[in-house]
C-alpha cells in the first residue's frame, strides 16, 4: 500500500544580486566575515529583507537563487521587534535558519544568545556547527560535564543547565553568565511533553526572566496554540498571536495591536514541506519467520527460535530493502531501529551480505578521513565496523563513543556512508539529512510509536536544494502492524501534556532560599499542567500540583531533611545541591559517611553505582520475583558498601510508598560497579588510557559490556555525580560545626578530584 502526501512549495526562487550569489554559492566561506573578522559585523543589515545571509548552508542547502520563506522572514521580523516567537513546522522546513538570524542580530547588538537542546549529543553537534559559522572564539558550551568559553556571545547548553541557572537566579543567587542575555532559543520544544525531560523545559520557561526573549522551535504539535498561550501567560504577555504558515501575506504576521511585546506563534502546516514526502508500507518477513510458516500458529519445535513478543523484520528483509533503495535511487537512507543490540546485528549482516554501496575511490576517501582523525588524536574506539564503513553502512546510536558518532556524521554528510542504522534520538535535529527514512517498527522500548515521533523521524527524508522528493518507507511484518503504520501516516500530531513533577531536590532547593510558599505557589500556578482557560479547572489543576509538592515536602520532613518550620536540616542543605539521580539514598550515604575510608578508585566504583541506578524491572510474566544474587567483589570495602547501600535503597523503596505512592522503585546495576572499578584501577596503574580502554573492552570484564557507548555513558554519569558531590562536600565543610565532620568532607572533596582525574581520560574527556 502506498500513501502520498501532496506538497505546496513556499516562495519560488528568485535571482539575487551577484554579491548575494557569491555568499550562497560557497560551502562555508559566506560566514568568514563573522569567524575571521568580527569587526565587519556592522556591515550586515539584519532586517527581514536581508535575512538570507544567516541561512545555514550545510543543512538547508539553499541554492544561490533561493529566497527565504514567508514564515522565516515573519519570524525574523518579530524577533527584530523583540517579540517572543514560537515556530512549529515539519522537520526540514528551515527552523534553524530563524535561530541563526537571532544569533547574528544579537552579536551585532553586543548581547548574548543561549541555544538550548534536549540532548548532550545535540548540544555538541550544534557547538561544532556554530564554531564553523561564527568562529571558535564566539561560541561556548555548557552541558553539565563540559564548560567551554562560557563568556562567549553564543553559548550552547542542555536545557537542564539553563534551568539550573535561572532557578538559582530566581532564588537570588546571581549567575554572571546570565549578564547581557537577550535571547534564549529552545530547540526541539516538543520535548516539553517528554516524560523524563519535559519538566525541565517547563521550569525553564516559567523561571525565565520576563525581559528575556524566547525563541522556541518545534516539530508540529497538536495543541501548539495552547502551548503558545501558556507561554505568553507565563511571561505576562497578551495571548499569543497565531499565524498560519500557509498564508503568504506578510501583514498577517504582524502583531494586531500596539502592545510592546507579544508572543507570536507561527504555525507551518505539514503540506508546506519544501520537498514532498511519499510514504510507502512494505510487507516483509519477521525474524524467525519463513514463507512456509508465515501466518501459521502452533507449538515451537525443539531447536526452533520462539517468535519475539514484538516481531521485527528479519535480516533478509533489510538486505532486500537496501537493494530496493539502491535500484530506485533512494539512497542515502536512515533506518530507524529501536534496539542497539539489533542495530549491531543488522550492521554485521549487511557488512557481510549487503549490497556494496561505495566505489574504490570512496573507500580511499574514508581511509583518508580516518587517518586524519587519528592524526588529530581522536581515538575511534575498539568496536567500529570498518568493513561495514567501506561498503557504505554504519550505525548511529548511544552505543558509540563521541568520536565515532562524529566520524559517522561526517561520512554520511559527505555521502561516503549511504545507509545509517539509527535509534530515534537521531530524529532530534542532528545534522544528517537523507533522501529516505525507513521505519522498522511501530513500537519503541518505551511503548507504541506516537504520531509526533513517527513524523519527526519520517521528516528527516528529503534534502532541500538536493532532492525533489523525499521517501519514508515502513517495514510491516504483520497486517496489524501495517494498519498501525497507516494510522500513524494519517494521524495528526498528538497534543503535548505537562511532565512537570517537582523532585526532592527542587523542594529542598526552594526552601534553601524561600521560607514561605509565595513563590512556589506562583510557579505551580504558572505550570503548563495547571494552565486552562476555565478558572475552575485551572484552580483544580493548580491544587493537584500543590498537593504533589506538599507530598514531596512531607516525605522530606518524615526523613529528616526539612523541619516543621520549613528550615532545612544539614541533610537538607546537602540535598539542595543535587540535581537528578536517586537523591535521598545518595544524600543519606554521603551524610552517614558511607564514603569515608574509600580511596579514589573505590570511590569511583561506589559513586558510579549510585549514579547508574536503574528503574526496577518487574517481569509481568514471572510467577514470583527472581531472587537477586548476593553481590561480591574482590575488594572487601566495595563489597561492604554495595551491600549496605542496596539495603538502604530497598528500605527507601518501601518507605517511599508510605508517603509518595507515585514514586517508582529502583535497583542497582552491579555490573556498572565492576566496569568503573576496573577503569579507575587501570588508569591508576598506567597513564596510557587508550591501552587501558582496550584492556577494559577486550579483557574478562568486557564480557559484561554491551558496547563502548554504554560504558561511556556509565562513566559520564559517574563524572557528573562526582562533580555535583564536590559542591555537596564543599557545602558540608561550610555547615559543619564538628571538626571530624569537617575533616570528612574535606577528604571527600579531594578524593573526588582524584577520582575524576582517573576516569575523565581518553576516550572519556569531559
């Protein structure tokens, strides 16, 4: 079955002046006047009419004869008028170009721009991209792990870092990085509804200074008008001016009254994609299925692999799909596969049996680029599949090291890798546009694929200025799955819902500064969860939020973090410094001196275990809960710490249900303990961290390592918690009245420094 979406193109290309043509024709030199000679910024007239100068060549590929679209010029005009702007548009329509306009204008005016993203990987990608556009001296990076050039006029950061800054600023702890801040750009605003990260976005918007301009960019949102009205309400603006992208009349984009500041929503319909997008549903065989047993039911024979609960295409289906794409000239392509393990299996199969997509000349180019990486000191790890690369295949997911991801992105953009097998995180704005996207399942590990995620992945297909047509192919292994794909293709975008739930640190942080509930009541009343045009419904929802906050506060009071008069106890003072993680058990371990007498290597293992606590997995098909094996480690102090901490975590899980039934249980992953102990111990003995990484990956401990990226994540999570614990230890020294307590925190502080030096080494340079 084939379903097609028609397309209405935006403004037709026009011939520009010779000077403009020269600017657009080059790959990046049009930005040299910014990166090489910042004094020439005054030569640029940043009006909507000259907006083309800030279009990003690499991603949008606008030819020299192209003109900005009406919605881009309208956004630039409203930015020029100091309005807040929200743009909701399909992937690939040119939202980033609007951000570039705001950044360049602010640079000319001598004020700062923050560019926030939901993911560290996306922050790193934008950081590199902006360095090329604006010069290294003009771009900074803040991701929690990394601080680079934070005084720069452009600072890229994760949304969580920005939230932490404005939260402390709201609590009268001024941060100099916020000085001269003009505009905050929220890229991927639809993460507002993300279960894990959405609350961070909501708090960031609520806590932003009313005088700070907000530019929000998002894929299509079902209730975008409601979101825009809530954002306007939170800033004290009049209700958002809503304008449709399909309307070409610039006058419709202008604010309709003389209010000084507006929140303006620019909504670009899906039919306005620059490159039309065709959808195709292909039937294929499931793993473990053959033509002879297709559709048959019965018992599994001895030696036969049982079918998966959620069937996926078999390897031959991927081989056939690549052949189809090659024959139909639909490469380069991105295959979205939601399992890292399965992605590796597919890559290995295609490396052996897939179509050869690269010529000898292209293979030589790949070798030259890899050699350049090595000369630049970029370690490419131990697991890169070079034979797959040479044939034109690669994976791109959290199982890779950062340098590996960077290499894959470069090779894909240079058309030296033609098929990438990726997880859905690639749909979040990373610069890898393709001609075709292939979606291989209607489910992700967290549940059914939503219309928003589906269309965001599909929208990666069709490169502006290169393709005249984009393609999205879905691989269905059953009639039901084909029906689900057809529903997703036809579905409008789903609405965003609030994910803001105050955690324990948020509550403690609030009372570290505020001794009454005046400000928290204001924040909860302004939350997206509470927002409603009906005053009665709004009051009811606000009360629900206040009840949740009160529940968290009661838990902290019962567990001796907050006194009855809202004063923090010493434990509460420490808790206020910790963001993320399983907060109460970690602070209890620190406060109760469970980390005393641990040397830096042992500290890495202990903190690494706490940093990588997992949600408790409950098997719905098991008759009874499996008994956990007793943890043992060759280091007795590690064994003792893990056993004691595990008991305290289990007790916390039981206690929390009394006060906070919504709280989800968690458990330890002790494989992480052994990975991190080994990594720190190897580095303590040998300065050559590359050799140590090879030994870690290929040695006995390597049998429990899923992939290099998983170890990298374990280490970065540990490093982040250690860095926060430095601040906690410093706070402990400041509030300690007992000399033994002071000495404990002092020793812990210095051991953390040593622990960080042991684990933050190539390839984990953070």
